[in-house]
């Protein structure tokens, strides 16, 4: 997708430097910086501090992390330890574990002198697959937008949460892919963008990329969606997911569950867009999903711009106050209208998913 009219992907391997390039998302929207990842520790840190974020992009970064580990030290014990450290970087998104296991399986039977080339090819294949999957998600989700537009014949108002855009994937995004496809087809759309405290990924990333694609959008506080639905100002919700269980339960950015409840109460369709790499086929109980708890300072401090000067770490809470910073919540399948995948649209249930993914 585009930034200042130029096409970018979120991560790529530079053949000249033999480094991995990423867009440092901690600097957006005020600065656009491309950063080098030279070692596996750089990849781990990028995931931990959220220079890269979003389940598919985290998985791709982990895959390239294995490549960087091999480049750094072509020793099986070092590679194994690096893989373990990558998996621990962030616990909730299943794509991270999925990508590392896939890379390990690919290189496990390869001679040491060929490890780097085989690993690089597999990491790039993971990225290519994700880009294709997200494009197909967009084509499938477009049908849902078209159905509403054919009845309404006016601007479609779509509410999304956090950033499930192209910045969370390799390209296209998950929740935003149907939006981009609708925009390219000329369907008039407007996006309600939850700011998504505390990291403000909606305000800082989703609105940023929608602006670059010239798609009308309005940032709202996280608690505003309910009244907009009551007023009939939301035609549909589309969100992403970091882990979806085989029964259709969805684990996504904190606050998703509350949006689903509001949507249910107001008869607003609530869709979840995901590539198959985000499905956890093994975990059966949503209570067993590891919910990441992040640094309370993300809540109590905020960065911003005053004039032309960037100001970091302004404290906005009382110094003596405690804060709990849970990064994700779980939306039960019964509140999800349907799942949008690369293979089609299905009900949020084991039967629905197995119909698409036999």
C-alpha cells in the first residue's frame, strides 16, 4: 500500500545489506522511518517494543528472525535458542508460534551450508502467502459491503478497532482489506476509527494509512462506538484478530468484546477478518489463551507533538495510582456475525471453519 504516493510493504529482506527492513511503527504517524534488523535480537526487540505489531506481521518478523539467527551463527543450538526466544517475545498472537514452528520444520532436515538460503526462501514464502491471503480476504469481504450498499445506496459507515490494516500484515491488511477493495471499486465509504488506547494504534496507524489512501475516516474515543450504533450511524463492524479458536471465539485487541456487545444489542453485523495462520486449531478453551499484560506506563504516559517538537513520556495519571494494562480480550463466537477468511466467509463455529479448512 502507499505512503506519500509510494508503494511499500511492511517488511522485506535487502539483498545488498543482508538485513531485514521494517517500517518502525513506534514512530508513526509523526515520522516515517525505515529501520534495519541486523540480528535475531533486533527482531525479538522489534516484536517486544512493537516496532512491528499485528499478528501476521509479527509472524513474518519471527520468520525473518530465524534467517538472521542463521546469518549470525550457523549453529543448531544457537538457532534453537533463538527460536525459543522469538516465541516468548509476545504470547498472545498465534502467528508468532506458527511461523517459528514452520521455519524450524523447514530447516530441520537441511544441511548446514544450505540453511540460510532455505530459511530465507521460506520466510519470503510466508510473506507472499500472507499478502495473497489478505487480498483474498478483501475480495470476500467486499461482497458484504456490496450487499449493504445495494440496499442503502449511500455512504457505508464501517467501524473498526485497533489497527488490522496493512501495517499489521505484509500488505492489504485484514479488516481493512475489504475497505480498500470497496474504495477501489468506487463504493462510498466512511470509517469510524477507534483510537484504541493505550497505544493508540487506531489513531496513529489506521487513520494514518486510510489518509494515505484518501479514504474518509473519523477518529473516535474507544467508548463512542456504542452511541453511534444506537443512532444508526454504523452499518457494519469489521475487526481483526490475533488468535481465533476452532470454535469461533476471537481474541483481539482489548475493547473488541465491548464493541461486539454493542453491535449485538443494536443489530449491527460484526465481522472478524483473519488469515488461516491466525487460527489456533489446538487450543479448545478461550480461558487458556495467554493474555498479554503490558507495562502500565503505556497507560499512564503519553507521547505527542507540541508545535514542531516531539514530546515523549508525559505522565497523565496521578503518581500514586496503579494501572492494569491488559492488551487483549476474548469475544465469544455467539457475538460474531461471521468470519472473513482467504477461503471465504463462514459462521464463527467449528463446523463453519471446518467447512472452509478441511
